[in-house]
C-alpha cells in the first residue's frame, strides 16, 4: 500500500469520496514520503557504499578533495559531446567540471575505502589486494628493497586498467616517500610499432594495437 492508501484506510468510512479529504490526504502523504526519503538519504551518507552527495565530505576527511572529477580525455569528451559545435556551450573552466567528467560514485567510493584500509603498515599482500580490488584485475607485486623500488605489473589486463590514475595516486600516498613505484603492462607505445609495418597492422583494431595483441 502507498502512504496515501494507508492514511485513507485509517479514516472513518464517512470520509470516503469526500473531495476535500482526498486532497488533504494526498498532499500530506506526499510530504510524509519526502520526509522519509530525505531522512533515509541523509542516513545513507554515513556509509561509504551508500553515499552519494556525501562523498564530498568523505573525500575531505581522507584528503581526497581532488577526486571528484576525472581526467578530461578525448574518450570522456566524446561521451558528453556528440558534435564539435556543441563545445560552444562550455567555457574551458566549465568543461573540466562538466557532468561527463565527474567520476562515477563507485570510483570515488573505491578511493575512499582504499585510504581507509591503508591506515597502517603497507605489506606486499596488502598492496596486491588494494590494487586488485580497485582495478578488478590480477596484479603481481615485485619488490626490490635494494633499490627502494616496487613494481606493479597488471597481469590480467590488456591495456591501461580502469581507475589507473587514481590507483597511482593512492599507491603513492600509501608507500614511504623514498620508494619509487613502477607500473608495467602488456600495452604498446609508439616505439613498439617500429618492430612492424602498417600493412601488418591492417587487420587489427586500434584497441588491439594499443593493447599489444598484434604482438602477442
């Protein structure tokens, strides 16, 4: 039953069909529904996995105030702007904070939970779990204590993994400052293509070329 139906069912029968009563109950029921929704929504902001507009506060607590917006790349631009002349509706400042550049809630929640989990000693197992949970892929952690270096290799992801830039930010904040971090993956850079010819790449998509599948 809706809130309005519940309220009407509690009234004496002689109010049935009275227009004024129906209007009053309908208006009050809407207000009660709004109060319930707003109360529940406010409570949800206390939990990272349910938070939406409250993520701003969570990010401020964990010093992630720059995490609300993603990077302005060609991919994100194409998602939000179909035709080039649509760019006229943005200034440069507005473009960097446009809705299609805003990070998804799940990405922002992941960064917050990563900071929450990282309030202690960073072990190899912890780092592996952290990066894997954030990128949804398997990684290999290679330590080189002699040279104060940690290498993170994405072994199940072809190309640049999801949330890569945020992962780099989180890992950098977690590790001691004197440690260098290196990232490796099975993706191509322009220099790699010198090994082949344009003709050999004709049957591959851009994704295959960037992901290194042409050289698999």
